[in-house]
């Protein structure tokens, strides 16, 4: 249920409504918009009719049931879009955010060089995996804490935020010390213990769609994080499994406008894991921008042929610079700052 406050509702009236909703056994998720405050009341469906009595409290305009199963992630729960602040950046704001870096953190030199390339290209956030979810137990599993230190150092030297993946609820505390954004990978989309744990974290979470999850299931997983107390969730389309074998996965670009319609959360695209081939990263990134995504996360490596994971889909420095130039030009064009894309 959502409780819509009147435009001129006072702080005391809002607090009074929050106290009342909590006193009848519901959790409150207030969202303070420019026009008005909306209070999401979530909890047991069985008693939700009682929440209608909120309409008799002062400052309340109306109550409305949220029909979607994902309550807090749904557009109805909030006025406008969620904009997530990371340092000086806004994810879900007007800038198309580019997160870039190697699949795995491999060594101090590789991480430093990657950060240099990513910064030189004009990206916004550095990525790098220290805990790797690998299909084979014999594949490289990541540098763990040593890798986290290298990633943090690279981010600090470049003056850029960093993102890295967490696989296990018991690693969240450690990883939070080093990273600015926590990534939940495709394979953990329905690891509910992990979702609830990052819901208690203080850092934003980038939640990747699983290779076999529907859009509704993705939003339900986001709901786990939101309902555990973390409002800062970024959704990520990274390709799904279909009958097609020409690409590693099938990038579902239609998920972007659909998610934008259903949810207020920022949406980014990962063309690297979707395509599995460096050749398609530029056209798919153009597509992501054109279709309304808030950004991309792409794999870049100083020497892709030597990468310990996902080398074939990683961009070499020169190709990354070309991508960045094109994307920034296309971004200007789309904002109508130029007439023709360069
Ligand atoms: C990754 O980002 O390197 C990764 C493992 O991605 P995904 O979870 O999308 O497969
Ligand atoms: Mn990867």
C-alpha cells in the first residue's frame, strides 16, 4: 500500500503517519519527492485493508494499493527516478555512466594500467573482480582481499569510484571496506541470503539480471534488497540464454524500456557478458544509450589475449578509446547539442 501525503503536508504530519503505520505492524519506506511525500507501507498482505484508515490522519491525501508484486521497486512507490550518488557522480541522472575495467584483477601492474586506460578514455567508474564466480572450480577464482586492495589503490590514484562483485554474505563487510558499489552477479540473482545481506550494506548495489530470469524476477530480487533497507539499487541487463549460439548470451535491449516503465531504479547494460565478443561491444553500447539506459559496464584489458578471464570479450585500450569517443558524441547528439553524430 502507498500513502500519498498532501502537497503541503508538514514534517510532523509525515512523522505521525510513519509512526501510525509502524504501530500497526508495517515497515515504512518514505520517498520525499519534489511535489509530495509518498510513504510505502510493506508487510503482511493479510492486514493491508487496515492501512486504509491512514486516510483519516491529517496531511494524508489518499491511500493506494500497489498492484505489482515488487512494491518498493515499482514506479508507483516513488515520484520520479531514483538517482544514486557515488562520489560526484549521479547514476540515473543525465550523464550516461561508463563503468569499465578488467573482468578479473590479476596483478598490481595489470590493475594500475587498466585504471589508467579507463581514466584516459573518460569512463566514470573502474570495475574489477576479486572474487570470481567461475563455471569451473579449476578456473582462476580471483585474488580476493589482495585484489580488493589493488582495486582500491587504482581507484584512489585515478580519483574514480570502483565496483566489484560479492559472492558470499560473509564477505560483504570486507568488500564494503574497499569498494564504492557492490555487484551481485548473474549467478547470484536469486541468492536470497546474499540479497538480504547487501540490503543491509551502506553502499549501492548493482544487480545483474540472471541468464534465466524474467524481468519480473529481476525486480523481485531488487525488492529483496530494497525491503532490507538499501534504497540504492542499479539494475543491469547482461544478456539472457536463448537458443542463439552466435553470441554468448542474447542481449535483451527491450528490457531497458520495459524496466524504465515498471521501475524508478536506474538501468544499465553489460554488453560484454551479453555478447561474449569484443567486436559487438561498440554497436551494443550505442544501442544501450539509444534505448534509454543510464550507462554501461564494459570489460577492458591492457592485453586481452593474456587475460585470465573473459579476454575474448575485453576491449583493448585503442578500441576502448574509440568506443568512448563515439559514445560521448552520441550522448551529445541525443541531448540535441549537435545536429549530426560525429
Ligand atoms: C563479471 O562481471 O565479470 C561477471 C561474472 O558477470 P555476470 O555475473 O554478468 O556473468
Ligand atoms: Mn567477466
